[in-house]
């Protein structure tokens, strides 16, 4: 029988699984950088040095983009009270997913988002992009009204999907096979929302995924 009680997780377990996810995301560009440097060190492969330098530049760019994104999405830089400029959030999202298959459509009306909402937006953008692995579009919307932030992300594309484990994790429920480096990130996203007095819901149709979140803005 699947446990429908809200999952309880020790801080060290949550941190360990999030670190595993972060390391997984960084493996690809760092490995590519290492491979390119190996080619540059090989004097017999001089005809490949120009391509290797291009790979070094792109791998370094991807690594920096992922670290900058993760610093806000997961790190202490996003924990203190304050407002984040949505132009900076757009830069982080576009940098993070520049090599991804789906196109990012940015339709954020708010000029700035309180940090809990900003962190949630970044985390939900990861889920939205992952849900269309064969390409398509991811539309990101955010508005502020009446002391709350409303986020809406719509992914559309061929074979768009949102796994049951992800939906359960967003709701704070333990996936059938337990948490891992993949399901811990949606659990963390849902935790951000609930900690800010909000909620997240996800709905999947054929070739369309919609994720909606509401976060309360702390009083000044």
C-alpha cells in the first residue's frame, strides 16, 4: 500500500539528496571540459584543438550558468528576505536551459518576486523543462497581487509527461520507491511553497503539463 501521509525527512537526508541532484547536473559540462583539456594536452591532436577550445568555452559557460542558477534555487543566497528582479531570474533560467530542447517563453509580469517565490519559480522551471524531453515550449508566467505571488508554467510538446513520483513529491508525499536524486527536487519545490504558506498543483494532459503555484508574500 502506498503511504499517503506527508513525508517527513531529516535535514541531512534532504541536503544529501539535493547535493546528489546538483552534482548530477554538473557532471556533464565538467566531464566535457575534462575531455576537451585532454585533447589540448595531446600534441598529436593539433587538428582538433580549435574544436576542443570551443568545447572548453561552452562547458565553462554551462557550468557557470548551472552554478549561478543553483545558488538561488537551492542555496543560502535565496533564503534571506528580499525581492529578486525578474530580469535576473530570466537571465538565470535562459542560461540554465540554453542547451535544452524546449524553447523558453518568458511572460512574467511582476517586476520582482519575493525570494521564496523566486526560488520556487526556478525549481518549477526545472520540472517544466524536464517534462518535455523531446522539445516543445515552456511558458513561464508570474504575477503579484493582494500580497501573494502566482506562478504558472505550461509545458507543451511531443510526449510531454510528468511522472507520478514527481506529482507525489510536489504534494509532499513519498514516491512509491522512495526519494532519489530525481524526485527530491520536486519535493523541495513543494516544501518551499508550503513553508511560505502556499501550495503547488500539477496537471498533465496529452502533450501538455500545467504547474500552478501560489505563495504568500511576507508583510513588510
